[in-house]
C-alpha cells in the first residue's frame, strides 16, 4: 500500500518560469539515470527481495522516497513552464539564431501532450524505458548497480545546477545533491552489511569460482597502445575478493581461431563464393519426443 500526502518532500518553486531549462530538467525525470529509473529500480528490488527484515525494509524506504523525488521535479518542471513560451529566456534565445539553434526551446510535447506540464521522457523527448532498471533479485549485484545509478544521477544534477542561476531551482537541486550523496553511501554501507552478515557467498561474484577458467581470472590484458595501466592497483597484489592475485599481461595472444562464420544457408541468400564448403544440414537440437522423431525420420 502507498499513501500520498499533498506536501512535497522538499520545496520546488522557481523564482521565474524558464521553459528552456524545464526541458533540460526532464533528464532528471525520464533519463536513464533519472528519478523514475531509481524509483522503479528500487521498487522492483524491494518486491523481489526474498528476505523479510532490514534489507527489504530499507530498499522500500528508499524506493518510496524516490517516488517523492519524481513528484518534486515534475512539479518544478510544471512551474518552470508557467506562461511558456512568452518568457525572457525564450525571447532571448529566439532573438539570436545561434542561441536558438543551441537551446532549441521547450519540448513541444510538454505543451502538446502534457498541456504545459512534465512528460515521462528525457531532455531529448525520448520516452522513459523500463529496460533502464536493474532488479535481479541478487542483492550484491543490485546494490552495486544502485551505487552507480546514484553516482550518475548526482553528476547530472551537478551539471544542471551549474546551468541555472535561479535560486529556487538551485535550492531544490541542493537537496537532491545531498540525498544522492547519502544514497551512494547507503548502498555502499549495505554492501558491507551483506558481507558482515555472511551473505556475500550466496550471491555474485563468488558463484562458480570452481567452474571458471581460473588462469584468466586475474590478469589485465594490455590491448591498447598505452602501458601506464600496469601501474594501477588492479595490475598486482591480492584482488578485492580475497581469492585471486591480480597481474598485468603485457603481450596477450589470442586464444581462439579466425572469426570466420560458417557457410550460409542458401535460402537466406547471403553473398557467398563457396570457399567455406557446403552449409551443414540443420541440427535436431534438443528436441525430443514426437517432434524430434519426425525431424529425424525426415532427415
């Protein structure tokens, strides 16, 4: 159950409208690292969590907070669009052809589709995509993705902070910056908590250590012209997982043969000169039962 209150989590009042900036702020709503992404990411992580208790409760706390962030920024966008397009910043942009080309004005869909309000899209008007979210059910993998999401979101918020001098907008963004700072630390602390609780052995990356090719689990392959990467922490000493010893391979050799595809199926009409021989007959694959027997008989 979710319950809504009329009060925003933090104030969202610009000093004056600015439809050009409203379009930029859309990135924090519907961009790949916007508030909608972390909202849905954390909600699905919480709903997927199989352990009632502190982890699930914490994830749902943050997820619900992020819903409030979407509301807060959406309200700010609507207020920045008030009176659009007749604002000082838009007039200034359209008066200078170069500036007009750079700034581009407001997003037309804010007016045409949303009636002067925010849309669930990024700063280019691309719709938000559910594929942005990470919710695997594996808490260590998910928490690491969350750190990255909060870090990227904070970078974008910092950039947007420097793109406006509106004190009201900056006031809200100062709050957002602070919450992004806390959330990065929260997910890092949660990773340490998983380890302290002995849960890191049940999730990636510890799985299948006995199955992987261990001789390839420790080396940085030097595959660029630069060699300074050999000086990094990742090129020597014990790995962070406490199992592997890290190393630097200066001149790695390819381990596979030529990357030549097989002869094409003639019914696919790929350009082919016959140099690879005739295409193989279709395999039966893993089909069994009646279907497999029929295919085998037809062969």
